[in-house]
């Protein structure tokens, strides 16, 4: 995707051949800045503080975090310590563990002098695979948008999304937004309702930033407005991303996703979830009981970043001074509320059987 006419991925290796550069998403949408990661500590901090976020990008950053660790110390002890440090940063997104396991498999049986180079090679492969995967998700999701456009006789297709599941959440393309970009580029008339997504406002800041940069018509709405729009026929489909999907199709995503799914179900609006297969946790089937839900700082609820009329970016307090706040970062949408899962292999029902049709190798 492009920013100011220049193509970017969300993470890349610098010209020095070893340090890592990422887009600092805590600065968006008011400033486009990048941050250099030169140690495993830098990578862990970037994930934990949401300089980088989105399940696929978290995985890619963790992969390069292991590279940085092995560059300093290629011992088994250092590898295990780096794994634990990175794995502890965000508990809900399964891509984090998946990427770390992929990296360990690539380096564990190698001689120590070969480990760092092997790690960088595998991390680059994971990033390229993420781009190809998301492009495939985009093609499969595009068919869903095309079907709606045909039924509406090419009138505008209205799409609602929650949080940010675009290229900023991945290496490139995105998951939920990849079909949107492809449909827009193909000339399909569409409009995106972008939930603001409190408390960190990833929809109002990141999704709106992406869509605006790409020229996609959109409007930011309050999180509680989606149901009203659905009641009045102003939403043709919902599509969101996910941080972890169970083997039976339950979906953990940014807090508020469950409420959108309920409203969509009540108004017969299709509710799709776009995901790479690396986001499927085949070891669990009950999302409500088995997916760990990250509890983040109360300050994300009580304070917000914005830009004043004089152009100064600042953080202000929102809530009554002294009032406590609770901040669960994710919720779980039961599979029964999901119209379909859009993966790199196609679209399937949100059921164990549906997933196995696309991924039969998981039957064992």
C-alpha cells in the first residue's frame, strides 16, 4: 500500500541488513513516523505498547525480535529467553505464538553460527507469506462484495468494519480490508462505515487513515451507531478481522465486535470474518472459556490522544477524576453469529466441519 505515493510494508529490514524498521502506529493519524528496532527488548516493547498491532504484524515483529536476539546470542538459553519475553507481550493473538514456533523450528537444530542468518531468512519468508496470504483473502472476499453489488444492480455497497484489519495490521494488504481495496480498485461503488473502536480508536485513526490514503469513500462512526445503520438498511455486509479463531469458528476480536455481530444477526446483515490460517487455534474449541482475554491499562479508557485547534497533539483526560476503569481488550463472537470465514483458501462456514473442508490436513 502507499503513503504519500511511496509503497510501504508495515515492517522491513533496514539498509544495514539487520535492524528492523516499523511504522509507529501510536503516532497515527497525525504524524507518519517510523521506529528502529535493534534488540529483542525493542521488539517486545513495540508489541506491548502497540507501536505495532494487529495479529499478523505482531507475529512478524516477534519473528524479527527473535532474529535480533540470536544476532546477540545464539545459544539455546538466549533463544528460550527471547521466546518467553516476546510471547508474554500480548496474550490473545495466536499469531504471536505461531510465528515464534515457526522461527524456533527453523533455527533450533542448526549450529549456533548459522542461527541468526537462518532466522532472518525465515522471518523474511513469513513476511512474504503474509502478503501472499492476505492477497488471497482479498480475492476471496472480493467475490462476496461482487455478489452484493450484482444484487443491488451496481448501487453502492455499504460495508461496516470494526477496529483496524488493514495493511497496518499486517505486513501488507490486510485481512478484512483487502477485499475492500480490491473492490475499490476494480471500480465497484462502495462505502465503508469505520467504527471508531474505543478505547484506542483504531478505526477512527488507522482504518480511516488507510482508507483515505487509498481513496476509498468512508465515514467514521461512533461504536454504538452500527446497529442503527443496520436497522435502516444502510449496511450491506460487515467484515472484521480476528486475533484468534477456534477450531469450531468462535472468533476473538477487538472489544465491541460481539455487539456488531448481534446487531447484524438481528437485522439479517451478513457478518464475515477475514483471517489467515495462522490465526486459527486448532487446539481449542470453546472460545468463551479457553481464549485468554487481555486486560489493558485503565488509562486507555480514561485518556485519549487528539489534536487541538492549534495543531498540537496532546493527551487529555475524558472521565471523572479518580473514577476507576476496566479495559478488556477483546471479546469473543460465537460461531453461530458468523456468516462465513474468509481465509486464503476460500470462504467456509464458521464450523469445525467448514474449516476442515479448507484445511483437511488438520483432521488428524
